[in-house]
């Protein structure tokens, strides 16, 4: 069996995006460690078991994602431990709902067969004009 040590953190993120867009539940759920936590974009509840993580992605079948490659920041915490942060856009397929911009953080252990240890995703909001400053 191939382990994640043969993948860079960026490869893991790309695999995550491909699985998400193909709605490959087994593939995407297989990236999450059995003790990982997912703080999802489209749910008020954290997912902290493999079943909860799987159920979250089952419900996301009408959404695709575009990872904004230029936004990715990679930090190496230890030999095989990395944090990837950046932005992505969720696209509602076959729906009148607007696209949703979000930010992510993945903590990955590339030496682990199930490399995602933690994943936090949050909608991004444009600040109101009185906060941004207006001319």
C-alpha cells in the first residue's frame, strides 16, 4: 500500500480537491486520520469521528471547489508535519445559490497513510464599508 510519504503537502491538498470535486467519499474520507477534526464551512457542528467526516462530505454532493493556488502558505512544523493555509471558492452546482469564498487550514502528517490531522474551513466575508474605510 502506498503511503503519504510519497506525497508533498501540496499533493495531498490537490488530492483533497480532486476527491471533493468527483464526490469521491471514500477517497476524501480516506485522507483524514481516524482522530482528526474537521471544522467545516457548511455546518455549525465539528466532525471528530470518521463517520461524522464522511457524513459531512456526503451532504456536499452539490458543491465543487476551486483551490486558489496563489493563496497557499506552507509552514513546516516538524520533519513530516506541515500546515497549509489558503483560500478556496465553493461553487454550488445546479443551484441559484451564490459561490462561497472560504479560507482553510490543513494540518498534515505526510508520513501517515491518512495524512490530514486537522482541517478548519471558514467562510470569508467582505468587511462592511464603514470598517474598510470609504472615500
